[in-house]
């Protein structure tokens, strides 16, 4: 029986505040509706970082906070804010799941690691409805098709599937990947100061044009590593989240120097036969850039992100809005036919120098262009 597998990556639904980089509710919802109208079976696969819980705040007594120690209740509070900010998307998921032969799979990534909590999965099933059609996995497989987020191939963003939680002061908390602790500790506040610049890629070009931001990042990285090396060895006996994996220091410094945010995951898959053995088509996310690799009988697709992003041209300093795509795979027994489907969104190009110093203006303009209304001002 014919089945379509529609794969979306790095949607990153946030709380509608300055750390939320998703504004394409209208376009994504329309796309999901179109998929729900297909007469054949459809598996809707969100390939990791569907919700950006990593940068999502928690409402604590009327104030937005970014807790370091994340309990199940804190994660549920974050989910509530994400739902309020992007209700349209969740309602469309519900309409999709209602249809015959339609299933939704959430592949867990490093930004939506909170989905490992049982109550989080239960709550999301309640929001979408049709619980038996909503699934949570670390990877999705269908015949020769294999889908995973890709963070597990990243030294800094991979998590231990056998050790998902830590114990702190008698409570169970999330055992985040190491880089997630660094983001919460050192970069959330910077994101709130530069909420729009954070959407520009590649970072090496962005930082070469932004010496002030570059200095701030270097200072924060240095301070975090210094803290990890000299402060945490004492405190980690009290707080398990402060344990620092020393073996990755040299790799981290090398990546920081080149401002390379993510590793070459496609190359990692190609180099390891155990990862690609028996797989005809591999779909990855995480790195936020599109790449198609075809060798012999194996194809690897690296997907771009659905969050709001702009490509910075080094020569012209122009900012071009990154196109939104998903991968449609038609499964006919052992046969796989894939297509990269472009979702048209009309957006204006920008000038880097005009954006600097006017981030809130362009942040609001971008949201208006896509019909998104933020719910939280900060």
C-alpha cells in the first residue's frame, strides 16, 4: 500500500517572546492541511527541535525565567507557553491526526529534549487528540528510509538515551547535553539583546561584520570554560549539572575559533558503515543547512530549518530569507521516491547595516509579513 512520509526539520516553535524564532504559522499550517487532504496514508514526521524548549522561558510567579534545573513541571509550563504562542499549528496537527491513515511522529532532538518526560508526551497527545496516532521516537524508520535529527552525531549536543535524568535536591531533572547547559547559562540573555541577528547565517560571516557581538561571545565562552574547569570541580559534588566533560575541551575550542556551530553530520554518516547499512535514504536535520549527498545506492538529505533564518552575503551584505522546504517520500514496498517540496513564502530582502541597531523594528516587520502576532513582549 502506498504511503507518503512528509519530513519537516527544526521548526523550533517557541513562546512568542524574543527567543522565539518561528513565525511561519500560516505557511506551516496550510502545508499540514494540504497533507491531511491526501487520499493515501501519510506519516507526518517532525525531525527534531519541533519545539524550542531549550530557548523557551518558564513563567515563574509572573516573570519569564530560564531554569537551569528543569523538572517535569517546568517542562509542562514551557509547553503551555508554546501552545499559547502557536495555537494555530497545534490545532492543524489535531485536524491532521483526525483524518484516516494519518499519523504524527515527533523525533526528539536537543532543543525539544523535554519531550522525554512521560507527562510531556501525555499532554501533547491531549492537545493534538487521537493519542494512538501521536508517537515519540529517537529515530523514524520505514523500509529503507531512515530519519533522525542528527544531534546524536554531535559531540556537544548528543544525549545519553540510557541516562535521561539526573537527581538534584530530591527532584528528577533533565540530563541535558553539555552544550544545552552552556546555552541556558551564557547565551539566552545575549539572544534577548540581539533577537534578530541570531537568525542570520553563516555565523562566521555575521561575526566578522559584528565585532561587538563577536567579543561578547568570546568573553562568554571563555568565562563558561573557566567556570567549568576551576569552579565546577568543587560544586559538581552538590550539583550534577556542573560536571564538565574535559575530553571535549580541545574540540570545543577548535569549533569556537572557526565559529562553526555544527559538525558535518553527513560526512559522519558516510564514514560509518554501521549508520548507513541497509538504508537507502537517510534524512537529517540539526545543522540548519540543506545538502544532498548521493553516492552509489545511498542518498543522504540534510534539511534546512523552518525557523526564521536569513543568508548573509559577504560581498553585498544583503540578507536573503531562507526558503522553507520539506521532504516528501513515497514508499512503495521497498521502493522510495523522494521530492524536496518548496513552500512559497513572500519575504523581502534586507540590508545587514540597516538591521543593526534596529532589530526590534525588523523583528516586527518579519512577523507582520508572515501574519504572526507575538503573544509575549519579552
